[in-house]
């Protein structure tokens, strides 16, 4: 009897194990990644996520030349975290200087100009000792933003010491909360009053958490790697190049649409400066720039969501003094003598490689890296999400109001350190 019970127990255990194995196998089968996945599909799935965070690091390098033709460089890093939990959107940015290499003469001129404002923070920002911190919170009802300048080991409190003069005429500094808010209805009213179809059609809250520098038609991109699932990477990998000509054309089309829209609405006429520049100098302006192809490397996880995107491209600029002089004179903006006077002063600091006369050249380089997270949780009690009706002592509320009944609208300030009305 004991032997039969033992056999029955072992049999039941074996059946349970088999059932459990089947359950696990079925579960794994359902979780099996697709054999192939295009970048466009991964981008679409990622863009449709209601809960997502994107860590962005953008490095820009501006390379140009002093009056002897020796190289100079200004390099900055923009770190930006963008996140949404479906109801709230949060942005936090940090701007820092990595390199500020100028000629002695130009550095002296810049620092003298900066000192005239009386803010040592500006010089410390250029020297990489301080960074600018920006935060914003967006909901369907409100847009809040705050800013601060901090040193390496300092935490942002969003209070900044502004220069002022006391009653005795002595220079002093006044700490003020740099925290502003406005209702989305007021912002939308302001955008409507601008009368721009391009701005009105933009859902700025939704667009706030989207991948950057991705071409408009990702489906047309050709992946230099395989779209197949990689067991080694437990996901998918992409590499493609977007031709610079297409990038330039998209910018040209945007400018053309802007001009056409404002001509149709009567904001511009054929003699308006933007229209004349577009009609008479568009091809000249395009010829001044050489845009490198935009190269993108990306990866997606086994679920078809983006893990990372890395983008690199550069812009070269070269212009002769004669081109600048001709444009300003023909557009009626200045005389040839006036333009030449400005150019002569400019070339005392900036020229082209080798110090060539009558020529200015520079190069802009962009390196963008983004990584994606999908477990975002935002604290709704954070003042950055407070409605305009909630009392936040540190915050100045901006309201877009009519000056008089049936009159134009303007922005007014209430409360906080900057408020002019109560």
C-alpha cells in the first residue's frame, strides 16, 4: 500500500511539473520577440508610450579662427531629462561649458563685455565653473518653469541674486525666486493671437517627450545593419545615414511655408524684408553652408521599444566679405562703407584658417545621445505641477489679459518676487 501511495505521489508530482513546464513554455512563446523589426516600427511604438522618460545629452562644438587663422573652440553640453506619466510632463535641463578657448584679444573683449553687466556668474559659466539649471512642469492646465545658476557642488534652490541699487545709490544684490507659471489656456490664446498655423498645429505638451533629430520619414531610412532580432543584444540594432540634401530641403520647405503663410494672411508683402531675403538670397544663403550627412545609431529592446539613439552631424560655414556687403547694400540695410567698417572691426578678432583676408569660416558639430526608460513616476505634489489657482509663494504667475474691454491682450505678472499686481 505504501509503495502504491509513493508511486501515486511521484506520478502527481511529475504531472504537476509537466503542467508547470507547459505553462512556462507557453508564456515564453508569447513573449518571443519578433524575428525582424524596422526602426520606424520601434520609433512608432516608443512615441505612442504614455509613460516614458528620455535622457538626452547634446554636445555642441563651435570651431572658428582668430585674426591670425589660429583655431578657437567653444564647446557646451546640454543635459536634458524629459518624462511623462500620461498626466504630467517634467523637463529638467542643465547647460554647461566644456571648453572656452579664445584668442587673448577676443577673450579680453568678451570678458570686458560680460563685466559690464556686473554678473560674475556669466564669466564663471564660460569658464565651466557654473551651470544653468532649468526645470519645467506641464499638465493640461498649467505650464510652470524655474531656473537657477549653480556651482559644481551646489544644489539648485531656484533663487538667484540679481544686481540692484539701494536708496543710497549703493550697488547691492537681491535674492529672487526664478519661478514662473501660466495656464495652458492663456498660452494657447497667445499662440492663436500670433496667427501662425505652424505653431497652432503643434501639441507642445505631447511633443515635449519625443526623440530628437529623427528625420520626418523614418520608414524611408535604410538600415545598414540587419533588422533581425539579435540574441547577443537581446534586441535590435540600427545604423543609417540621412542625406544632408534632404535635411537642407526640409529646412528650406519650412521657411517657404512660413513665408507663404504670412503672405496669405497679409502679415508680409512682397517688399517685406523676410520675403525679399527668401526670394533674392535663398540660394546664396544655402551656398554658404555645407551640411554633413546625419548619421544615426540606435537600438531597441526585445519588446520593440527604443533603448538608445545616437546622432552625429556637422555644419561648415564660409562667407566672403563681398557677399555680406552686397546683400546689406541691395536690401537697403546699410551703406557699403558702414558694412566695411563693421567687417574691419570683426576681422580684428575672427577670420578664416591661415588668416585669409575678407573671409570668415566656422564649423558647428553636434553629438546627440538619448536613452529611454519606461518606469516613470512623477510626484503630483511637486510645486512644478501646481495649478495657477494654487498659492505657491515663490512663484510669479503670468496671465494673458485684455488691457481694456474689446482691446488687445498682454501678459501681466501676479505674486511672487516679480509680480507687479496683486
